[in-house]
C-alpha cells in the first residue's frame, strides 16, 4: 500500500528516529511519532508553530506544549509499556492519506494476551484539536488501570520554557495552563476523556501534570475504549479568552464524537490530496516516498495563518531553534505555488511582515535596506548564534559566520516574492509589501557591494555561499548571481509599479526614501556587477575566487582525516575548509535556478566537476543534483538523488550532529526537493507566461507520472505515460474542475 509507513516490531534504538518518521501535524502544531506511554525522555513533543521562548541566555527556541495524550496502562498492578516490557507483537503505522498515527502492541501473559490499540490525529478541520482513541483488551479477566491526562513535564532542548503551571479539573475536563518564561505568553491545554464502560475515576496531580486514574475490572476478551479530545491554545491565537475557547474546543469535539471529528479531518485530507497527489506507476517504493514527502509538507503548511512560515525542521521539535531559513523560499515554495498558491502567499507574507527585523539587522551591521535573518523567528530577528557548532575536542563553541555572511538570504526572499508574483499574477502582492521588500533587499546589496576601481566592477566580497564549509569567500558565483537577480527583479518591479500604479509607486518611494539617484545607482550596479562565468576551456564556474587553488582531494581522503565522526568539517579549522570538498550544491544550484541562461555543455561540465566534490552533507543538496541532471536530459544520473531526497525522513539517514549539537528532525526542504525532482525534474514541467509545457524524462522503472497543478485558479491534470519498450512518452494536459 503506497499510503502507509509501517514498522512491525519494537526496537528501542528507533525511538528518536520514529519520532520524526511517524510524525503527524496540521500546520498549527506537530506531534512527534511517539507512543502514548512515552515521556520527555523519549522526546515526545507537541511542537507549536511560531511561538518561541528564551530561557536565560540560552538559544531561543519554539515551545513544546504539554502532552494531552499521555496514557499508561497497568494490568493487575504491573505496568505494560514497551519501555519496561518487551512486547510480543508491535506495529506502528502512519497512514499518510488520512494523517493518522496508529499503534498496536501485544504482550503475552500466562493465560492470554494484553493488547493496546491506539490511534490519534491532529485535526485538519480544527487545528487546535488532537483526538486519541485508546483501546485495551485482555484475554483474561483482570484489574486494569489507565492513567491518562496531560503531561506538563515537556521535552525541551534549551528549556524549561513553561512556568506558572495552573492545574484544573472538574467532573468533565482537565486543564493545564502555563506561561512562557520570556514573554509570558499563555499556553493552555484542555482535555476531555470519554469512555463507554463503567470505572472508578480519580484525579492525580503532580507539579506539572494532571492525570485521571481510571480503574476497572476487565472481562476477558472485551475491548475497553477511551476517547480523548485535547485542545491546544496559545497567546498567539487571535482570541479574547484563550482558556474558555480552549476548553470549548475540547467540549465541542467530545459532543461531536470521535468518528465525526475523524471524518471531518479526513475530508480535509482528501481535499489536500485531490490537488497535490502525484501518481508514479512502475515503482511502489518511489510512489510511497514521494507521497510521504508531500505528506510532510502538508503537515507543516501554515494554511490557517498568514503570519507564519515553515521552520527548517518543520514541526518536529526544537532543532535549529524552530527557525525559518532560506529552505522555505528556495526548496518548499515551489510545491505550494503549484498546488496551493494560498499557502505560498502566506509564506511570502511572513517575510513581508518581518521586513522590520531585516532592516534592523542590516542597520546593525552598518548596511542599508533589508538583510534578512539567517534563522528567522516570529519578528524576523536573527536567532542564529555566533557559535553554531561546538568543537568536539575542546568542548568550546566555535565562531561561525552564518548569520553575518550568508547574505544570499535576502536574495532568496526577493526571488520567492517575484516567483509568487509571476505565478499568481497578483499585483496586490507587490502593492502590499512585496515591492517594498524587494527594493529594500536591492538597497541592502548596493550598500554591501564593493566597487573595484581597477577592474571597473562591483564585487560581492566576504560572504558564505550555500556551501557553508568555506566561510568568508569573495565572489561566490551563486551569491553574486542571486544579487544580480535581485537587482533585475527590483528594476522590473519598479517598471510595473510606474506603469500600472504610478501613484502607489511614488508613495512607496517616498515612504522608504528611495530617490531617483538610488534607482540610477541600482541600474549601474547591475551593469557592473561581477558574476563569475564559465571557464572558457573547461566550462567550469569557479565557486568563489581562489577555489581553484584549494587542495583537490577526494571525499574519502577528507573523511579519512576526521579524528572524530562528529567533527565539524567547515569553518576555520575544518577538514574540508582548505580543500575543494563542498558541503552542498552551490554552483549547481545557481545553474539550476537560471537554467535558461547556461548551455547544456556548461551545466554538464559543472555537474560532473562538482558532484564528486560534494559531500551532500546538507539534505538540501541531492535534489539539486537530481534537478540539474534531468535538465541536461539524464534521468538515470538524477534517479539516485531523487531516491535520497525522497527517503530522507523514512530512512533517517541524515546528519544528526553538527559538532556536538543535535540537528535531527524532519527535513522539509528535502521533501520539497523530492516534489521538485519528480515534477520539475522527471516531469519536466515548465510554466512560462501562464503556459504549461512538459519535457519529461522518466526514470527507467517508471511508466507513468501523473499530477495536478493549479495555475491562476485553473486546475490542470498532467498525465505522462511511458512505453516501456520504446521509452517514448505520451503526455496529456487536461483542464479539470
Ligand atoms: O539552510 C540550511 C543550510 O543551507 C545548510 N545547513 C542547514 C540549514 C537548515 O536546513
């Protein structure tokens, strides 16, 4: 079944990875794929989108809310938990079609089995709601106790973030209300538990948790089920009375009943899949991996809010500070643009909303305009630490220049706004802040650039490109090209505004004090900006000035120099820093973005040159190599990279540490990359000036690729069928309702 992810036995080693692999979510919150009896020690998390907190001088990170699904089982005085008792059978299943997590666990006792069956979902029809159905059966008569409630002792990396715990209950509900430490934002969780059997029930309270102890005599072979309706609210929600509304959601859900909540949730999932499903025929593993990647994108999509974006690790925890990186604009946005443009608009709105943070950052460094945060949180302030890695030998934090020098972030933001504008044709996006952001980004680059009199050109110096192993380099081809693109976009934006909206244009220019001279400077800057070009002989583009002089050794050689597997490869002393080994696609990313501007020979030469020198140490890398190989017509080169990117969260084979810092979690950029590789790569979908073209090259094992796209309100169904004997493809593009 290409809609299910399954694990058929319990393995303690997989607990952390399964938390990512079996994750559920609804854009408001993500719930790690953990079992009901787990606690913070097993990294249970109900991770909230867009609510951050700082504890002391530690990193600011997102909040994990109290866990309203916590449930343990005691049979005849003995605890039945996978953690303390090896089960005889265990399955954990994620149904990605319906966004539901299921587990079935059995233990053998002397006279029969004890079985737990549980399923839970984070509702798509009400993003505050989590529903859990928990069933126990014993094959022999016994005394059962279910302890279930809200576990407020949550997992934090740099916490604790919640304080002022208020625990409440009455006959019907239990509730835990807290405040965040830094900004005193309320976080409230309410739970209502229904059951269809008689039992004694008492309430147990500890410092941070409220539990119900449900005690009953169980008849042999009878199923006993509890239904939990858990509601989560925070002070970020636009509501007058959080506590009352939180409770109200749980009450209404309980009145609705489990099945009705479930069917409303499934209806929403069906609507999502109706436009976004991709059919691959010929290879079931690829079908599942791609659907799973799309599922991962859906569960983190801020459908309900235009104030939020998507963190680099989705809603799988606090890794990377729950911050928004360029991952969203460059790797995830295309999926949303093609399947749910309203989400794409929400994502770019987040950048428009956080422009002030970007202005402040530019100002802090002595520049003008908008320098977006490398790691952006709620107001666009930069959460990126000066010390992103820890030296594994000395335990000392190591200075990295990600925050200061990855200036390509502002270009990613402008690019995203422009792509969204082109795709949707929505002038409002430019008028309502988009143009302002683009102009401020262009202004930033003008103030950042150096004019070299002797060469009569502008250069972009002292930056970090996508390849983070080589810090503070000059003329990074990707960065310079993206700066050029920003200028191009800014000038085009001005033309559009001057042409169609002259009054608004004047207002904007005067609001941000953008003078005529400044516009002329941008034109000159664009004309004279140096962007590294392909070498005439080899066609290879030097990644940055001086790259060609670095040691040209193999990846294996660099690996063999590691003294510790967790050692950081980049920065001042990393094993890769003095070599040509790069972390992730850099020049190749540039060629893929501007594919119309470079010849096939140039693309091929650079792919062949850089691929063996790329560690793919970032999950953002493989998809770009897949895309460029498709572009040069080589689906078979692309295929292993597609497999890598689409399986990243299924296999869990990704970097878990940068130095000694945990960086595990889900990988939405790679998930977006999987969609791009399949649709834009193998499918060869191009949309230019509102016209769809297909230039497909399916991998050998695929005989069909079919998908939908939404373009300016119209839905198109694209079906590519490949004859496995001749290899020829037949393509149909149908407008559907
Ligand atoms: O944005 C990326 C970066 O390019 C490589 N390191 C991890 C970041 C978050 O995914």
